[in-house]
C-alpha cells in the first residue's frame, strides 16, 4: 500500500523512488537456495527511519508549517490575474506548485511521526493541523480552474506555446483542466464544494469510529482453552485456525456482532453513496462511476471488462475452492469460514529476517535489471524504513513517497514470516516506482495514479513468488509457495473484483432512486458473494449470517478504489510474464511506465507498455497464471517431487 499525494483528509496509500549500484549482487543470491539462515550481512540493516531528512526537529516542522500557511493564504492574490499573460500564468502555477510541494513534505513528516506511536497526542494533533491546511489550500485555489476555463482553450494553448516552462511542467495539468470544462462549476460553486469536502468525508469518519473504537467485540473460548477477543485483529488471526470448529466459532461471533449494527452502518454507507451520487450529478457526470473514473481518465470499459472477465473465470476460482476443500480434508460442505487457513502446512515454515528479505528481494527482482536493483540497494543502505513492530506503532504497511525532493519512506511491521517478506518486496515496488518517477519527471508530473501504482508492487510479489518456487528446498516448501500464490490471486483479483461489483451495484441502486438500507445492502452483497463462491453449484456453502461482511470493509468509503488492485494484478501478470520471456525490450517498457509517473493518463501509459486494460487479455493472462499454478500443484502431488 502506498500513501497518496493527495491533501486533504483521507490522504492514504502511495509509493516512493531513486538509484544506486549493485556489483556483487548475484553472488548473494543464495546459490539457488532460499534459507532464512543465510549468512548474516556484514552490517545489520537499518530498521528505523530518519525523519531529519525531512525536518531536523519538530520545531523546524512548526516553523515550516507557519511559512507554508502564509504562502497558502497568499495564493488568493493571483485570483483575476491569469489573463495578464503567459508569464503571469507561469508565475501563478509555479507559486502554487512550490506551496503544494512543501505542503506534501509537511504532511509526510506529520503522518510518519504520528504513526511511530499513535499514543502521542502531540503527533496526532500535528497531523490534524496539516490536514486542515490541505483543506485550506483547496479553498485558496478553488478559483483557479474556473478562471482558466474563462480564459478558454485557445488562449490557454497560446500561453503554453509562448512559455517553454508551461509546456515542460504544466501542459498535462492544463490539458486536464480543459478536459474537465463540462464538469467544472463557477468560482463560487467550486469554493462551496471545496469547503464541503470535510462534511462529505464524515461517513468514513463515522465508520472508523464505530469499527475501530466503539464496536463491543465478543470473546470466545477456543478448543485449546484460549479466551480470544474477536476484534478485527483477533478475527484476522483466528480465522486461520487449523481447528475447523474454532474457525466457525470465530466467524459466528464476529459477524453476529456486525449484524447488530446493520442498520446504523447501512445508513452510514448509504450516506456516503448519496454524497458521491450528489457530487457526480452536480458536476454533470452520467453516474458516480463516471465521476470516479474521470479524474484519471479511465474508460468505463476497463471497470466493466474487469467484472466481466472475473465472472467468466469463476470456474477457475471454483476449481481452486474444490482443491482447498480436498486439501483441508473437509468431507461435508466447504464453508466461508474455511477460506483462510493455509492449504499447505509444512513442518517448519521458513523464517526471513530483515537482512534475508533484502537479499532475497534483490535476487528475485534480478529480471528487472541493474538500474532497478541499484535503486533498491540505495534505499536498503539508508534509514528510510520503520521496520519492526512496536507498542503504539501503526499497524500494516505502506510506502509514502510524497516528499518529492527527499526520498520515499516505508512503514513495515516485519515478523520474519513469508508474508512479511512478500510485503517487503511489495512496498519496495512502490518505493522504486516513486524513485524512478521523481528522477525522470518534474514535481508537477511525478505523482502517479493508483491505477498504475499497484502494478509495480504486485509485479514484485509475482517475481518473488516465482523465485521462491524455483529455489524451494523441498517439495513441501515448493507447494507451500505455490499455495500462497494461489491465495494471493483469490484475495487480490477475485475478492477485490467482487467488492468492485458490489460497489457499482449499490451506486446504481441509489442512482435509480431505490432505497439502500442495511438489510438491502446485505441482500445485495449476499447474492454476489454466493455467485463468486459457487453456492448454487455446491462449491462453497455461504452462511447468510456472514453476508454482513460488506459492513466490515472500509474500502467502500474510498469511492471506486478497490477495482484498481485487481486491474493492477492483471497488468502485473502480463508485464512480468513478458519481462521473463521477452527480456530487455519488455523490461524497458515496464521501466518507462514507472518513469512516466503522472505525465500522462494511466490508461495511456499502460497502452504504451503494450497492454490495453479495457481488453480481455491482461485478465486472461492472470487467470492462466492461476491455472498453471494449480496444474503444477497437482503434478507435484501426483509425482511426489
């Protein structure tokens, strides 16, 4: 996951960039074997980030904040001046760009410092300060687009032709403004909508308050006598239990608690959907989906092709589920509570320390070439990561590459598992993406869309997975890694597309004037869940009590966001396959995609890399990968080696 270069509020998720040199790299590639006990590095890897690269002290941050606040307030002085000439337009855009670049840097420091220890109130307050300043920036510049549109396309393009720096830095932005003319309101209306952003974001805040702080999660006693609290962390942990009765007990307890809040959370999500439909209609978009895809100029055909291809591939998912049932030794119906335990247990799961994760990642990503590996090695040698779990630290993992003139930062919670190794490679995919984009593009064109962001990170995971399979020490270990790859496709492609289909359906429900209660949301979700998991075909029996799952998913408050994980996985499957088989030309197309940053629309960048994400091919390539993995597992089972 990567933190987005978007201010204000929900600023979450994006990646980071730059370069260095790898010489004796391949000599560290474990001589064909992956072992947690590989030779220790001569120097222990850095495990704590150094925020002084951003600001030397918290006091320096505060001083910079006050300067930036004054700069933001001064931006209104450009209002009404853009028509004075191309030099004035350039001056206005450069001044706004400089203020925004410092704003992002302030935001990165505040966010990272807050995530070091969520218990420190001062750090949380600092983050709130910068979020408020981000909202103020939007308000202070809300006149910009309407004023550019009053100038008109002919005048704006004439200014671009007169000023080389306008073309070099701002031509894509100005093209985007002109493209948005039919959906842009007058200055007063734009200012009102900008100020309303905090209000429209409240459903997400309410959801977070209920889900993270106020929901009274139950306790259950497991078969070994453990009394477990089934909150979100407990659910995630105990749903993987080897004891099937425990898994069902965990599911029953967890989802029954969410059912008690079905009405409230239904009203909350309905309010979020209503807000998005309202904003789309105000801006004269055909639908909420149109409005969400418009920002990155993604054709609706991409979204709908994804859903079509996932549904066409459900027989392959059902084959996986039948394999899961057989391998778990289930003799009656496979249940939804049987989805999470690993299918392939090994006597001793390999362990990977931070140094191991660095070396294995370098070895696995060798097909991406030395410039890519050099960027990794440069980052590994620096204090850019907060790696280890600690009390009060934010959970999960992300990369934040929004401090353009500094470098990316990565938050991890490494616990030496294969999952941690995979997450390590994933987040560094985001980091190198940002490094390459920032090195190749000016600040105003470096920020890239989520639509391309996940391709780099998921591609890293795929190359890592293939490397681990090739270099596994035993048959059981090889099957274990193959099983992990299968579950990744289920969770990232099928599950995220299932979410995307549900999200589209509930928006269309509101757009067609139908009510959207909690009960109706559960009914709609249940129909989609049963179809994906083959309830009617006897593949998986879905307990209706588990259909409240929609209420648990925070991504539904992110406005048509999750589909990009699935499209990115499909794009990554096609790109990594072509790199492995096609060598240097395919690798260069991939690297150029990363270097392009946000200099063009992401759909167009994919096409330049040789992929049309509105066509069936990338999705079929991913499904073919899943089929090959299952074929290989079955071959290994038959042959015994």
